[in-house]
């Protein structure tokens, strides 16, 4: 018999990008932040181009 956990864990996401010399940076890096440990783990990168490319 399986037991389900109905507890929902919330996530804190950090969206990090840069803009220098009037040019956008490499893209947007999305990190998942652990509120308990202070650790941030890269989850996705949205790269700048004519269209978005998602990598993880």
C-alpha cells in the first residue's frame, strides 16, 4: 500500500541576468534557492538569441 504526502513544498526561484555596455548579457539564469541552507542550484538558462533556447 502506497502512502501519499499531501504536504506542498514551496520553492524560491532566483532570476539572474546582466546588462552591460548597453548590451544584454548571455541570458537569464534561473536558480532554485534553498531557504534552509542558503544554497542556490542552477535549474535553467534562457539564452539570448532571435528566439529563446532552454537548457538545464
